[in-house]
């Protein structure tokens, strides 16, 4: 049993018979539930637990790597002009992210994408901005659907 950020008790099984491992997992659940960890630390903690329990790493991808794979998957099913458009839009995103493009895809937040949209809107017409945003939405829609784990 753990308490969340609002002090409510929650029941969540660790599904472990080894008491020491179960307690360690429960303590980490509680820190997450009480929001005592930043989002990045939560992901790292869960990845560590996953490694300990399953003896393998959690599948992940950098923003740059996911974009490259996404464009390769899209190439056979779209026209060359659409591929060029996607490539141009995703390059703008990578340029905007800078070194953060080499971080985990999950590190890109809604706020990051709003800032990207605002920057593109300052440099280009509304039509261009909307087209770029349409490509980026398609990219993240596919990431959300689980292409990351395939």
C-alpha cells in the first residue's frame, strides 16, 4: 500500500514473492505516487526496475533515431514529394531541439511542441507552420501508437 501526492492510500501489487525486492519496488512506487521525483527520474527508475525484473532493457529511442526510422518506414508508402516535406519538417524539429534531439523520445513534451510551433510561426507563414505541425503530429501519433516498441 502507498500514499499518492494527495495522501490517499493506493493498493498496487508488486507481484514479487521476494520480500526485499517487493519492498524496494513499493518504495519506488510511493516516491512516484507522491511526485517526489521528476519525470526523467521516474522513467529511469521504471527502466531500472524493468531491467532488474526482466533482465533486459526497456525499448527506447532518441528523437533523432525515431525520426530516421519513421522516415524509412514511410518511404515506400508515400510519394517522394511527401517524403521531402516530412524530411524538411522533421529537420526543423531536430534543429529546434538541438542536443535534446539525442535524448529519449519521451522527453519531448506538449510544451516543447508548442514552443516549436511558435518558433516556426515567427519565421514562416501560417500555412507553412500548419503544414510543419501536421507532419510532426503524424510523427508523434505513430510514436504514441507503439511503433517505438516494434
